[in-house]
C-alpha cells in the first residue's frame, strides 16, 4: 500500500494504464461527475465516484481485489484506511468475480489517513478497510480508480 499526495502519483505509475490514469487525474474535473461508475478506456479501466459518511471502526469490513489495483483519491474530507496482508487474513466470503472482491477478517497491520488531494494505492495483496472516521463521522467524496493488473 502506498499513501502520498496526488501531485506525486506519477512516481508510482509502473505501466501504461497507470500513466494514462495519472494524465486523466491531472486534467479531468471530477466535481462535474455524478456518483457511480465511469468508464475510461474500454471495459477494464474505469473509476467510481463515491460519496458517503465515514463510519466507526466496528462498522467497517476488510476487502481485497484480484483483478484490479485500487487508487483511492480523496477529493473532499478525510478517512482512515486500515490495512493488512492478504496472506494473514481469513476469507469470509468467496471471491465475487463480478465485483472483483474478497471479504475477509483478520488483524490490522496499521492505519493511514487519506486527506484531501492525497491517495492510497492498494494492490491485490493489500487488504484494506476504507471509510473509517478520523475524528468525527463526516461526508466524504472520493474517486476510486480501478486499474487492471
């Protein structure tokens, strides 16, 4: 898992699709996008605009993905993301091919705070629990890029 400011995202672009995502992030006005899924390049590379209220830790859940790298790009507000390693977790729900998601259980290895204009880069081995409040429950808006492996 990587946490950094969005202006440094290009340092982590290790393939052509990530480079295109980086360019898109620099030029696109996300404030005009409605919540939900937005296709970028074919069926595999897309982003999701998410708006929700952060929650208490006990209301969160662990997730991981198999086909996509997640880039959580915070546009409004801040949230904690707890993280762990896939191999250290127990699978609670079999892999959902359609949603590209495992639901897991286990212990946190740590937490990070994703602030406005920052991002968290989550690879498939990076089990994560996003959406957790920092101090108080607040409304956030973020862009979640789904980049194929």
